[in-house]
C-alpha cells in the first residue's frame, strides 16, 4: 500500500509533499506532464513574483470581500514573510521592489525549483511523470502511464491538479467532470487575470505594443491604476487583469480615466474657454496626453464628437467598447473549482475521508502580483500538514 499520494506537480502539490515528508510520511508524487512544475517555470520567465510584501490586512484584502475563512487561515499560516523565509532557506536570496513584489535575485523559477526538488528528493520523495489520473474508486486511484495502467491505494491523498488555464502546461481542468460525477460540488471555471478583447479600427495598428500608463481603469466596483498594453487582440496587462471579476460578462462596462491625478474641476480649469483651438491641439498641447492616450480618445469618440462642456467629464471616464475577456486557456489563472462547502476546515473532502485538495483547483480568485502563487503555497502546505496526521501507519 502507498502511504501518502500527491497528484499534481505544481507549487501546491510540491508544498503538500514537503509537509508530508517533513512529518515523516512516505510520499509518492505523480504528474501528468513530462516534467515537474511547468506552469511554475513559465510564470518565472518574466520574473518570478513570489508574493507581495505588505501588511497582512491589505494583503488579505487583495483576495476580495468573499475570501473564505479556510483560505484566510491558510494565508495566515503561510503569508508573505513565510514565503520569503522559505525561498531563502532554499538558498534563493530575494528582494522586494518598490511596489512590494518579492522576487528571487535570480529572477527565474528554475534555480528555486531545482533546489526545491533536491530537498524533496533528499527527504525521500518518489516522483513519477507522465502519470495521468483517470479514475478512482474510494481510495483506489488509476493512472495511465507509459508502462500502461497503474493502480495505487494510498492511506491519504492530496489532489493539486490546478485550474483550467494554460492546458499545455498541465492545468486542463478535466478533473472537474470526474469530481462532479462523484457528487463533489465544483463551481464552473471562469477566466481570471486575462486580457480583454477589443476590435480595433485600422488606425490603431501603429499603437500595438504601446504601454498605457498613468490611467485608472474602472469596471463595476473595481478600480485599477495598473498599466495595460495595447495589443492586436485588445488590452493586456495587470491594469486589466485585476478587473476580470467585473468583466466576465460580455459587454460589461469599462471606462478609463486618462487624467487620474486631476479632478474634473482641475481638468476644466486647464481647458481653453472655447473649442476653437481644436481637439487635437487641446489633447496634445494643453493636456500633454501621449500619442497612445490620444489614439484611445480618437478610437472611442469616433463619429460622436464630444460637446465641449462635457469634455472634462469624458476625459475622466472614457467608455471602452470591448467584446469580453480573452479565452480561458489564455488566462493566467481561473476562478471556480472545488467549492469550499465540499471541504472541511482542513481542506479534506467531506465525502471522501483521507482525500485533500489544494491550489488552483479550489474555488478562489486572486490578482497577479504574488497573491496567486502565495495562496497555492499556503493551501498546499495546509492540506499537506493535515493530511500528514491522517491514518498514520
């Protein structure tokens, strides 16, 4: 009989394995892809943002008003300070940028992953790749492997199968149907931290690749001062990603404040007494808007000249016509997954004693900027620690 089984080789699964091994359990980890931590490595290509170094209150608030108490407890047990200490204990020195984002000095994920796997291997981890979970029967798990079907019967299991984005890296969400078929409540997946589709007119092609800075985006009750990139497909970047919860419905209203550091009255004071000067000169010379902002203005006021007395108000809330979020597989992460109501406070499935869940397969949502990865670490550790105390041999 297998002692402890971890299904999924991403950050949550590896953290669960570490917790189990540290508690003296014998751990087998299986991963469907040919190598461990593929999405983790991809996330580190542009700089591995591990967490956000900020006071715990604002840190928790970034997860939204609907933060489940169990996830809150996980984050309290393994928050920003703990993430930093853990990374440095693996020999990866870190630094925090001006916004509090924490990175390893190496910037990439590969050195940290190598050090992590070396430590886990040293603790006795048995790991298999190209093992895809296909079915279960109580505590018996069947896998498709290069050697054919394999069956394991563990004492305790931690699932860390990811969400439903970046399928080529392993998070394809196919597990959700299997869970639902077994009576486990699974909230439908939705894209999160993803770009917005905009059907640009031809004159915008010269602006593709340009960053849109010093603006405030607004959708529903959400606001973002983050940067966005104007791309062929639409709008990309952190300034848009954080608004995904309010933009998931096609056609959800989005506006941009082109002069976020000025009030409407302050903008009005800067405008000339009449429109005789010409709109182009007002935008370029009077308001000093850069070309990309002027292009946005022209794009979304085409065919409908703005009355001069409404100009300041429109500059502060320019409506952005869009066609909804980009496809889910292009999303950095997904909302939805195993409902917390199906789990106890230890992240164990209520209807399957001895089976725990962690990481992005849980129904939670978080912005980029370290919050996503921290919650994967935290829930993996939480599930692993509680799994370690279940049915000890």
